[in-house]
C-alpha cells in the first residue's frame, strides 16, 4: 500500500514536470492551473491503473495448478469509471496441486481454497468437496478423518450445483 502511494505521488510529479516543460516551451503562455491539473490527472490515472491491474498482478504470481474459480466485481459511486468497466476486487481460487481423492469415495475431493482481495492478505484453507452431493466442508480444528476416509465432526455447507468453486474443485 505504501509503494502504491509513492507510485501515485511520483506519477503526479512526473506529469506535473511534463506540463511544466510544456509551459516553458510555450513561453509561459499556458494557464496557471495547467501544471496542478496535470499533477492531479497523473495521480488519478495512476490510481485507476493500479486498481484495474491488481487482478492481473495478483494472479500472475500464482503457480501452475492454481485455477481462478470466482471473482467479485464492484461498482461504486465514488469511482464513476467502474460503471463503465467494473472493478475486480476479490477472487477465489482452487489450488489443484493439493488435490487428494480417496478411491473409496471418488466423488469427493480434498483441496486448498485460496481467498485474495485488494488491500487484504491472502488466505488459504483446506476444504472437502462432495461433487455428487453438491456440498463443502471446511477443514477446521475439530474435523478428523474417520477410518472409511470420510470426515467426522464436519459441518457440510450445501452448494448450488452451478457454484463456480464447486465446479472448479470437482473439474479435474
């Protein structure tokens, strides 16, 4: 966050310097508001670019096997440009590198779910998906594996069969 703040300030100074150079070349004929307006435009443009490039910058570092299941796009009145192009500010991914299946229960998959958001630390947790029963159980402290490979003390959450995270987890 601090680095983005510094980048925004630097963009403001950079565009203000460019405007100052233009004013010098024009022999100071440009209006007095030109340089401060250029600084403001530079800062706003950099802030908008940083907001819209977050998703690509965040997902480019994901290793092979991490699949984006769902994203959250938002619009807000204080960002009027988001009504033209919505802003992606959160994502849910499934890390297939941790997929485990029990041959006795082929419709169930144990995997890792990654939650990431703009200005938030990424979180990762284990989850068991019942692909046939359309449900999910998070692997919390009280959850243990029974002898038959199923979960004991698990709270199962019903999911819509079209749920993108369920489809992504069960897709492989």
